[in-house]
């Protein structure tokens, strides 16, 4: 999402409350460019440098172990996605298939969409786990009233830790190692 009137760019990372944020901010943005979750690198390439540099850029991250359970459950339900074919088996099978896919397409990994040349390319990163508090900060920064976030596009499931064994927990930890370290995520929290 891009707002020229409020001078912001929102980077929609899948399964990190992007639909909720788009919904609640409807009417404040002018352009919706990311039907396939364009990363900040691609957004930068498509905007004049003056606009890109002066706009407030933000996105959301989520505990990767939690996100993978949510993505799996969502893709099982959302059959129209070309990625749903990876979710026809067990959660463990899904993780191994996605790990192979992610290793060939690193742009699919959750937080890479927030990076430019390997570094975080947004001004502020909201955490899914503190979403309302972090979103209040964004609202203050871009000069709009604080908005209450509903929970849109929720995928019901048990606590994510119940889906993992030692091998799959380590698989996600390895795939998202830099992001886990950078954002301070731990399994089970």
C-alpha cells in the first residue's frame, strides 16, 4: 500500500496481519500494489527515489514457527492458491516441501520482503505479537487517528508448538535463522 497524502508505504508480508491492516486503513492509501506481497526492494525499484526516501515505510513480522502453522492451515483452506498443493499432506510434509521451495526461491521467506540488499529496508517493523501497540506507533507517525485492529483472515489452529517435533522445529530455525536472531524470536513464546 502506498499513501501519497499520508506519505507512507506498507509492505504486506503474508500471514502477518496484512489483510487486517489493509482493511482498517482503507481510505488512507492511494495505491494497492502488492497482490503477491511485493517486497520493499521491488517497491523501491518502482518508485522515484525522492518519494521512496521521504515516505515512512513499515511492515509486520511474526514468529516464524507460528507463521508456518498459520500459512499451512490457510493454504489448506484456500484451494485457489497455487501453493495449496504443498499442503495436501501432513504439517511435517508441508514444511519439508516449503523448505525446498524456499531454498530455491529465497524471496518467499517471510522477512526477505522487508530487506534491501540483505538489510531491513523499512523504517519500522511491527511485531504480530504486539500488533495493536505497534500499530498505534505507526498511526502516530503517519498522522492518522489510532485505529482499533479487528482480527481479519484468522486461521484457527492450536498453539503452534503443538505442531512441531524436534526435526521440524530445527528446520524452521535453520530456514529463518537470521530473522529469528534479528527479531529475537524463540520457539514456544
